């Protein structure tokens, strides 16, 4: 199991070095999405003394990460 984890980490590091803009903009997009989600908040469902929250932070972080990823891919491609 340790070998699989080490191999996955090495593959991730190689991908980040091969496509630096894609990695950078993915992280930036996820961070901006998370911050916007924290500002917006979420929806809470309360019943019988318990509550379940549906956080906008998670959803917007994923959406921001995907948008940042797509933007980073366009920056990594050579201009022809």
C-alpha cells in the first residue's frame, strides 16, 4: 500500500512540473471558490435538535478548481 501511495504522489508531482500553469490556476480557482462559498454560506436543515449543513464552500471550490484548471490548460498550451 505504501508503494502505491508513493507512486501516486510521484505521478502527481511529475504532472505538476510538466503543467505548472494548470496546477497553479487549479489551486487559485479552488481557493477563490472556497472563499466565495464562505462568504455566501450555505443551507442548513434543522429538525429535532440536529442540523445538516449543505456548504456552498465545497461546491464553489470544486467549480472554481475546474474553471481554473481549464484556464491553466489554455495557458500551458503553446501559442501557434
